[in-house]
C-alpha cells in the first residue's frame, strides 16, 4: 500500500489468512495447511493461527483493513452454520460483496509477497498481471476493471460436498503473472477475475454467475440465505443450494479416523 503515500510505521504482522476466519474453519479441531512451497507435495501441517503471519502491512493499513476481516468472518461463520445446521426457522445474513472480493485479493497478495504461492513443486514469483492496479482495487471497489470480480463456477443441479476448507489456486498468463484466483469456500467454487473480462480467454465465464446476489440454502425444515450487496448498478442472480444428505466423514476421506 506504500504507493498511496499514507503509510504509518512500523510494519506489522498480517495474518495471511484472517485469524477470525481460521477460527471459524477449524471449529473444535485444528487448522492444517498444504500446497505451500515449504511443504512436500501432498503434505499437510497443522498450524496455530498465529503461525500464518508476514510483515507486509504498516500499522495504519493493517488497522484500516481489519473491518473487512470482520465482515468476511461473518460470511464464513454464517455460511458454515447455514450449511451444517437445519435450524427449523429462517436465518438471514448480509455482507458486502466488495468486501469479500477485497479480502480475497488481500489474502492472495499477502500470500504472494510472503512467498507462499506455488504451482505443483514450483514456487511462484507472486507477480500479478494487474500489479499496477492492485492497490487501487484494494482501496476502491469502483477501480476494478469492467466485469472483473467474483464469478460462481457451479451450475444449477451440481452436487457439492460441504467441508470446512478454504482453497485458493492462482491462474497464470503466459508471462507467469496471476490473472485470476480459483477459490473454494466450504465447497462453493468461485473465480476471482482480476482483469477485464475477455470471453475468448475465459469461455467458462460465459455461463457463470457474476457477483451472485445471495446464497440460498434450503434444508427440510428451514430455508436460510446470505444476501450479498453490490454497488455496481447491475442485476445479479442468486445461488440456490438444497440439502440432500449427510455423508459420513470416512466416505469423503477414506483415511480419516
């Protein structure tokens, strides 16, 4: 954020994934990480929330971005609860979609500058194709290129498995620069496009839901939803999920104990 010319020292430790989100994901268990350059392929390591930190933000901007962490924690907690529990009555939550996009971009940028992004066994440089615009995109939702932002890659009728995982996979251009981020949030698959939409380059986005307006979750005895607000003057479609059945953990992960 130094390009803004408003940093106030000292540089402070930033959680690579918000501590509040980690607490939601781990629930009563531990939090594990995999796919980073300092672990072998397929290896997972259980870490404490305080272990995933890097000195990459000044005190002022760390504080300024903290409300976004709180908003996204509310999103993760609501989504996890609505998916896992049939409350027998409607439940509702509201989040700014722009806060979610900024949080995803902030998380990816922190992982990049701290050297924690990899493709296979290869550590990525962490360069973004829109590096010259990232600061503006973090600071101002209207600075995002036309039709850049969050897309849902799932189609109506797709089956998903709800699991307490957050996964982020960079998409690279020919220059090995990050142009998009494929994101899995509790089983939902999204793509965060960081440049102007070009259907010839991204044909799968032609049928994808751009910036969904809400996530509706229907259980046998209740229906809940998370409304997602956007200030872009466009109409947005909802995502609808219907509970089918509980699946034992050992059927999802045969090695689970």
